[in-house]
C-alpha cells in the first residue's frame, strides 16, 4: 500500500462521517415534525460509528506503511471510545426530553453508542495488527509473545459481548414495558442493533486471537457463521415486520431492520477474510471487498424507492433517510476490509 492509497482509505470513513453529521443536522433542522426529529439524530450519530471506523482504519494503515507510533497507539482508541460515550450520553438526553419523536430517537442513538463502543474495541484490538501476517506464517498453534496475553484477549472480547447483551436486554425491556407504536419501533430497531453488536464480537475475537496466535481452525467457521446468522436474523425479522404489519403504522421499521442485516453482512466480509487467509493462501481474497460495496448499493437503492414511497406515505420518511446513513456505514466498511486484505496476508 503506497502513501496515496493509504490517504484514500483513511479519507473514506472521514467523508462518510462528515456526510452523516451534516445530513443528520440538515434533516433535524429542516422542520419540527416527529419524523425529522427522529431521523435527524439517528443519521447524525451514525457519524460516530464512521469516526470509530476511521480510528480503526488509521490504526491498521499506519502499521502497514510504517508510520505507527506510541502516541497513535493510545490516541485512536481513546477518540473512538470518546465518541461512543458521547453518543450514549446524548441518546439518554434525547430520550428524556419528551419531545415528539425523542423516545424512539433517544433509544436508537443509545444503541448506536453501543455499536460505536464495539468498533472502538476493534480499533484497540488492531493496535498490534502487524503481528497477524507474522502469526499466519508461523506454525499453527504458536503463541506470539509480543501479542496480547490471554487476559487481554478475554477483556477485549468481553467489551462487545457486554454491549451485545446490553442491547438484547434493552430490546426485551422495550417490548415488555409497552405496546405502543413507539415501543414497537424502538424495540425492533434495538434488536437490529443487538445483531450488529453481536456480529462485532466475531470481528474483535478474530483480530485479538490472531494477534495472539491462538486463533484455531474451528474458529474459521464459528465466527463467520455467527455474523452471517445475525445478518440473516435481522433481515428475516425485517421481512416479518413488513408483512405482519403491512399497511400499519409500524411496517416501515422492517426496512430499517433489513438495513441492519446488510450492515451485519458487510461486517462478515472482514471476518470471512481473516478466516480465509489464516495459515492459507486464498486467491479470492481481493474479491471479498465487493461484499460491502454490494450492501452499500443495496441500502442506497432501497432508500431511493422509499423516498418515492414517502411522498404518498409519510411514515416512510424515516427509513428512507436512515438507509442512506446505513449506506455510508457499509461503504466505510469497504474501506476497512480493503485495508485488511492488504495488510493481513502472509508476507
């Protein structure tokens, strides 16, 4: 990877973050109807996820091009966790304001904070990413003394596990505590967020265990299957919501869940790539970045149809806007998997 390409791959998540922040602010400021007050904050704080992905990208790229230093080792994870905490706090504040649309927006923004924390942990696990190609070339089962200790690996994996459990419990509480449309929408979206967090468990575990050298052959299918199942679950739940509530006030949430499933499948590209190239040569590794490109286009094409539908049915205003933000997330993940493909192969 030359310097110019490294700048491009770092610019993609920053541009996508800028898009989410600016577009979310624009949607929020353009009116005071509940749809805008719901969609605006959600799109805005999708930028936090893009920022955390930028920190992950910079952590890996700097190691590849030889510009990584001790300051960067602590700076990028700290920035990512700071955005995660800020997003969570802002979500709690939004949910407590009592304004129109604030209940759903606040809970969803809190969920985005949980996702950002998982991505920040991926950035932390990547601080020793340069050891992965070395470990991949070593004898299988060899523990690298320069890698993470067993306790550190467990702690890194524990963070997204805790975030995932929090999201699943949050989902259950939203469904249990009320039966209004707001509870249904917030609970359903939080379920999709829980699927994304669970998918990120697989990514963090794959990176951390490969850095240590303890990644086993059985984990190839285990972590890849977990992400694919989570994506399928979110996608299937979305279809159920669409057809079970067809023509109702909450059928639109199904399209958001489908977008969450597409994000999970974008994450799967990284998990599958790491699994395929571990102690092996995988000729199709350069084709894997196509996956997040396809999911990004799927989000944008689906958003285009929903923009038209929203002209006649205002309830589709929110998913049309939010899916554009999901497209930005998927395109950012394309940058990450391309970096992984460049840096994780055996040298």
